[in-house]
C-alpha cells in the first residue's frame, strides 16, 4: 500500500486543508506515515505570513533534497500560501520538487472527483470547517489576498452538510474558518451572512460547540454579536485582531478602523456576551513605529486585558503595499524588545485571568491525551489538563480546577457533577 506524509505549518485553514488532503489520499488507497522517509508522496503545506514561516518551509525543502536524490521515485509536492502565481520561478529554484499546487486545491496528479467531499473516516472531537476563502481587505502588511485570492464563500447548504457529516462521524465541536469570516455570504446569490450560518449550524443535533475565526473589527456586525449572545452552542470566545493601538499605524496598515472604533466594538461585545473571552493579534515594529506609538499598543492591551494575545514582529512580505511603499526601519533588536515586553505584559494578565478559575468547576470538551494526561478546552478556550482512567475522548466533562497558570489549567473530574 502506498504511503503519504503531510507536513503542515501556519494557520487553522492550512490544518483543515491538510486534513482534507490526507482524507483524499486515503480514499485513493494511500496510508499515512509519520515520517517523510517512509512516504511515497510527501506534501509540504506552507505558510508565508511571516519570514520565519517562509524560512521554515525553505529549510524543510532543503532537508528533503538529499532524500529525493536517494529516492527519486518519491513524489515531493508543495502547497499552501508559499505557492505563488509564478510557479516557474519556484520550479527553477527548487527543481527537485515534483508538484506545486495552490492552497485548498486538489493535487493535479489525482482526479478531481470527490475532492470537496473528502472527510476523515473517524472525525476528531474538534473539527475545522472552511466557510470562505481569500480576502478583499488588502491590509498593507498581509500577503494572504495575493496568495489565496479574493473572497469566495461556500454555499450555506454545503457547509451544513459537511458539519452534519462530521458530527455523524464523531465531532462534537466545529470551528468555522475564513481569512475574514465576517464577510461570509456577501458573494452568494441569496447573500446569507455569518449570523445566518451560525443559526443553521446551531440547530444540528449532536453538535455541542461552535467557534469561528478570524474576525475583522471593521466588518463585525451588531447582528453577529446578537447571534453569538442568543445561540447556546456558540462559544463565548471571539478572536478580534487589533494589530496596533496607534491610529497612525492602523492607517498605514490600511485596517479601516480607529482605536476608538475598536474599543467601542469590544465594549459592545462584552455587554452583549457576558463572560466572553477575547483574543487578539498585534504586530510590533511596523515601519516608522515610534516608541510612543508602541506604548499606545501596550496601553490598549493593558487596559482591555485580553485572554490571549498573539504578538509578532513586523516582517516585510514581497508584493504587499507595505513592502513597496514603506521602509522597514525599526531595528530587529528593537522589534524583539517590544515583542518581549508585550509577552511579559500578557503573561501577567493571563496569570490573573487564570487564577479566577481556581476552585471552580468548568465544562471541558476532551480532545485527547497529551502524554499521560487528558486535555481539552473550556467554552472560553482555556486549555485544561486532568487525570482519568476512563476513555474521555470526545466527552463533555465537569472538571474542578485545582491549579492555574498563565497558559493552562489543571484539575480533576468533579464527582458531584
């Protein structure tokens, strides 16, 4: 039986597409293997959102060059956002790669039939379901619209069908994915929106939880916030990238909102959805960012106290307007200092938030084991570890929290529940 190996980095969309790709291989008679050395087909699912990600892809390709020399019959393919429109240039630079194909596409050496229906035979408790591809926003620093194209929504009926099938195969939670989920449906004939989709998914029998990401602050509607508040299976957890706390930097980023707009949106969400957990993304060291502008970002995070902050140093992406029009003039050492300062701030905030769980009993959807311990997440996306001799995978369990840390909680099953 032929074997395949998929190496994936990057966002949840990449993970979802790798899962579909693996399922498709298996439908064509392939079996998964944990190592590239044992595979007949190797696929790298790439990311270029930052230079560090692109470097990892190139390093992985270089490491596989010798394998291709010793086993030339092995098929080496690359997909994901690293595959741009100039495939001839990629073929010239990496002649030992057999195939390049775009993110989310069916590999060209297989028949297309069945690609959209390829799903795991035994679904994981938590599943990713893409609902919209591409992005129309063209933030100045972002490469995604150039690699994934303009927004293309999946028909609502197709998404509902997939979620039902995943639940039938064992999933208890779905995360609806898109580069900008708030734009869902605007390009479809009847123009359903994300609130409509959440309402339909919320009615699927056997489904316990619904998540969605990523949102764009300028596109998140009042109607969506109301839907989150009233739908019982939609988790109280929202990803809302701020990117900067400086209006001047936000304008150069072409984000389409001000800090004041963002604060009003957060306030509205928190009033409408009590106990909501908010996560955000931040870029430090954007071209021309001064210490004072960095302090504005720091103060925003200190004030709003997000549950999770994903911080990255600005990385020029060839082809974006920021790279064409702005000078990457913040020194690398200064970027690192600012990044470290945000991380220290967030560690303190996460410690405080985590401490509030001590002694409380929380609902955890168990995803599986890490080492000898079961792990799962609360509705607010807090990671929880606990011990049990039972098979807990896929179960909703009441866990009493006995120890807290910035990044996870630890507890034991609550016998009284």
